[in-house]
């Protein structure tokens, strides 16, 4: 396997700069996800590593080799695409063995290699079927098998689960992560789905407008978002974000004068801040000290949890409550934001106060 390094890598299509400049390191055998909204440049970055897009400036290394001018077929990289990219006239067996036949591998070794991969992916009984005779999940496993049999030094996944239904996506997430562990491979996985990123990655790289906003373990990004973009992107339901200012009594006051929480220590009076609180940390409260009045907008039962969406001082606030909640839209509600769960961001720059202090 191999590490990947990008140094001041830039990509422009004519006058349109898609990736201004990125530095990124992926360790040998690491599973890294690139995640961000549509159009943020994550798929372009993956294609640059694969050699399907040229580098406008900067350098890309796979292992110790600078690969800027190395054609895709010589990079020893396998890519799994969103649309499977299977040959429709070939069986699953033919698709999986095609690359090995092109390399003129001996027939017995091809048979052994394909059969081993098929067993690992539960495809042994499907090898003689054409892609049109396979389900979406089976086709994706064939595409993964085609990549596996080459035994590349690097696996690249470009939103491979986007065309699958919700249940199958969960199963395929498990299979891809399990496959990564068994093969000991280096993998870079692109997705716009933050749940996929959180559940699969050793490390997440969050991109926005061609730049890296933050990178770290799923827990680090969830617990210590560097800025408002990361805070709002990671987590489902999304983090609640409320704008206000610090009053002379060191209280955080919303625009209508509602006191939402004690302000963080050392912040000057009059400064505008954004308070962030995860839905699972919003508590339903009785009237009293620390309770904030609002009204229920909607109730969303999800099974084990109930999402209570309310209007608090002009802000929409979602609480994720374990179990059932007996209330209805239009009802009065009291919520509380526990002090030790709050995140604070500068209202102008969007940067976390914790990040700025560090």
C-alpha cells in the first residue's frame, strides 16, 4: 500500500479555480473521507490523485513517487465510481477479471484471484450474471471486486453508495469498512453524506469551496468544530446556532432580550457571538432558573428518539429527546441549554472561540 501527499495542489478549469491550493496527507493504510457540499471540489481532488484530472500547480505524491506526470494506468490506483462503470455485455466474472486479462496474468491465477474476491464479497453465485441481472448493491460489489483483484496500492471511492436505497447503503458501509480492514488498504472515500463520513472514516477532511475547513477524527470534528461551517455540517439533526451578544452582566442575550446562557469567561460586553448547542443536549425544562420559553413548531417521532422543533426568541431550535414526547404543534415549551455542552463562535469570523484561544 502507500501514503498520499498533496503539496499546494491547485486545479483550475480555464479561469474557474476549483481548488485554490490544498495540502493533504493520507497515511499508509488509513481510511480518509473527503466530505462537503456538492461543488466543493472533493471529487475533483480524488480525480487529481487518480490522474483523471491534471494538476494546474503543486505536487501529488503516492508513496515516494511524484505522480503529476504519471498516467492513470501507471499510478497503481483503483477507483470505484458512483455509477459502477461496469461493461454491460460482460458477466460479473468478466468485469472482475478484465483488468487482469489486459495485464496478461495467467489464467489459473486469474481464476483464483477472482474467486477469492467473489467469496469475500458474497458474489460467488452471481459471477455468470450480466450487470442488468444484478441489483444495485450487487453491481456495486462487482465494481469493488474489480478494484480488489488488481491489489492496488491505493483505493479511491467516488460517492459509491449514492444510487442505493437507505437500507442497502448501511449494509454497504459495513462491507466497505470491513473490506478495508481485511485488505489493510489505503483508502480515500468521497461523499456528501456526513453520516457516511462519520461512520466509516479514521479521519474526516471537511471541504468547502475547494478548501479544507477542518480535518480530524469523527469525534474531534463533532465535539470541537473549528468554525460555523463545520458545526452546521457535521451532525444530524444539525447543531442549533443562535445569534446574540454579551451584556454587561456577562450573560448571552438573544436579539429579543431573552437570556439564553451565561457568556463564556473573558468575553467583553457588547461582543456578538453565535451560541451552538447540539439537539441531543437541548433539554426540556420546567419553568424556573435557566428555562427559556418557546413554542412547538413540529414533532418528529423517529422511533427511539423524538425531535421537538420549536421557536425560541425568533430562532428555530431542535431538541432530540430520548423516548416519546407528549406535546403538539403550537404548545408552549420550556428548554434549557446545559452550560458544559455549549459551543461559542465569533459572529463576524465564524471561528470557534476555543479554536481562537488555542
